[in-house]
């Protein structure tokens, strides 16, 4: 899977765990809902770490917690 797909999958996992919609994540993180939608639909050409950081802040997790997932194992990323 591509890195952008892995990020989208991880965001979906975290939202599902917390029973959050994209709108709920937007309210917690301050990341515009349109940006979240673009990321989740894998249409974001160049994701900035700052956006992932803001999502993590909204979810009250660290960047380490975000990337600590099998989704990001080297064998799962193709780009």
C-alpha cells in the first residue's frame, strides 16, 4: 500500500476506535473537514507532518502512537 493509503487507514482505525466521524475529528483537531476528507480519500498529493500532528493532538495521542501500527510496517508500504 502507498504511504498515503496507510495514513488514511490509520486515521480511519483511530476514528473507529473512538467512534468519531470525520466531523468529530475536525472539531477535536481543528483540521478542516475538507482536508480530512481529502486525506481519507487518498487524494492528498503531499501530506504534511503538521496535519498528522494536529490530528494526533485532537485525538490526544503522540505521533509515536499514530505510527505505532502494523499499517506502517516496512513490508506494507510500497512507496
